[in-house]
């Protein structure tokens, strides 16, 4: 499983989302890639008002206020196929 976390600098919600994902890595095996939307104009246009955005294996599973239990449920579903 692979998670992409779309973030930006000085974003408390992004920091919280990263902390949640880091905690969940203890229970679920996944790689995490953090992407700064300000490094790509297309990403900036797409996600500017939604940050942070969590994407699991190419599917957007949450944005803004990231809920740990929502992400946990999606990771469990992905793991169990």
C-alpha cells in the first residue's frame, strides 16, 4: 500500500495529518510520500483549498480535517482486499 500526502508549508492540518499517518504505520504496512503542492502548478490548482489530501493507492480518501478512524478503515479494507 502507498499513501501520498499532499501538503504545503506552514500548514497545521498537514502536520496533524502526517502525525496520524505516522501513527497508523505502526499497525499497517504502507509507504508514505509527502508532496508539496507548491512544487507543481497543476497540484496547486487542484488541491489549493483542500490541503491536506490523503491518497491511498491512487484513490483520494480524505482531505482537510483528516480523521484517523476513516483512514484506518480504508487501510484495513485495502489490506483485506
